[in-house]
């Protein structure tokens, strides 16, 4: 049994990071997210995956090139044009074996046992099984109402607060019979959620499986940062040799540096004297943290530089970006690749700076 992983989207909610880095390659504890996806599928007993690619496909293909996946196969179905969720599945059809398949959205971090959902699907007479998850605030998602037999009764997309009838939402994980692929038109954009599932629901052939396991959509800065911190803390994806203090041997640690777990410090990092790194932070390869600088609760991509006296809290710093002397970046702010925040600036409240932008020194607040 194989999976189709939908990783063709542009990741617009996670910009400016995804202008340069495909969403599937954003790091969690200094491993690309797609690594966690492959582990999830392998643990579910699947034999391989077809990655349905579109936007920035090359970094993903290059990452898996030459890697030994110990019998787990990876194929690539690259879209010439945006095909949507259903179209992306259809585009992968030539790489499938004609049997049931698992489909996973490419921004889902899950700790569920996929084998249970597959077994529930096999026990039913449904053509498709959709995994549901309970969330505290369902208004940002598509609600799914089910009856006592777990047949899907109704879909309600992003309801107002007074329209909420359930807290069960689409988890972006499906088990499909091959007949479902025959329903999808070839060569054009189509949505499995809006075109295929409503038809199956009306025919009584769409069932649900409710998971109570960890689940996170990593597609926004807030949810991505939360997922990163959860992985660092061992909430999800922790193996038997999990280490809350992951510091590469090649990292240079200066005098008086505080490294407070859980953290991940990649090879080639330099932490200068008096710096503090902690509070569930991840530093990518070749990052430099200047003297007396502070990084807490943040993700720094490869080559990011935090100059002396600067403070970064609860934010995302893109590859090669630089935060100048005594500058402050906090409050879920996001810096794109290679941008520069000049000395003394203060960025707060979710500010996003596009790749390559240079903010001159000055005490400006945003």
C-alpha cells in the first residue's frame, strides 16, 4: 500500500519563509518536515509514497537523492500547473499499484497510528475514510459532522462561532479505494474536499475515523513554531534515544554561554561569550549568535546571524538573515531569507519582512 503526499502548494500562509524554502523542507529540530512525514507513513506499514509536487520541487527531490530509505520507495509526480488536492492525487496515479491508497496533506504533523485508520477503513463498505481530529477552535477549519455509525453527515467550511455544531475537523489524512481516483477528472484543477467528498457523502460511501493523537497543521507561523517546540520537547516524533539537549560536536560554544534545553544546535554554529539560547529554540547549520545575544522559543534557519546584544523571542529567522546589534525581534515575527534588521530596530506583533529587505539602523519599531 502506498501514500500520496500533497506537497505541491506554494505555502502562502508561511511566507516569507516559503519564498525560498518549500513548506515540506522547513526544519523541525533541524530535520526537514518531510522526514517526519516519511517516518509517519513507514510506521503505518506503507511501502512507499508518491510526492505530488508543484512549487519549488527541486530541493525536495535533491534531499532524497541517493538517500537509503531501507526499502521505502519515493516517487515524484510533478505538476505542470496547479491541480488542487484531487488533481494532485490523480496526477500520481501512474505510480500507484491499483489498490487502496493513503492520502496526506503535506503540512500535517501527526502522532496517530495510521494502521488503525487503515484497518477501520477495510472493515467498512466505504469508498473513502476521512480522519478527523478534535480542536479547541474549529472556526478556522472545515467542520465534519458524523452520525452514530461514523458516516459523514455534513461538511461546514470555516463556520461562524454561532454555526459550530461539532469540534471535529478534517485532519488532512484519507484512505481511498481506487474507485475514487476514477471519479477525479484528469488534467485540470479539482478539489477532493469540495467536489469528490460531497458526492461520496451523498451516496453514503464516506466514513470517518476520529483520532485523539497529536496533530498539527504546520502551515502558519504560529502553528509551525508550536510544532517546532513540540518536537524539541519530545511531545511528538521522539524516539527511544531522544535527547532534549542536541548540540553538534562541531558547534563552538564561548565562555559563559547558556544553552537551556530543550534545544537543537546544528553543526557549524558559533555561540559567542555570554549568549543565551534556550526556551525551545532550534539553530540551523552555521548560525552565529553574538556576544550577550538572546534567542528563546525561536527557529533560526541555516546561516542566520544574531549580532551582539540582539534579542530574538518567539520568532522565525529565515536562511542567511541577520539581526543587528541590540535589535529586538519578537512576537511571532518572521524574517525572510537574507534580510537584514539594522541595529536598534524593534520588530513585534507578527511583522513579516520579505527576503533580501534591509532595514537600516535606527530604533524603528514595527
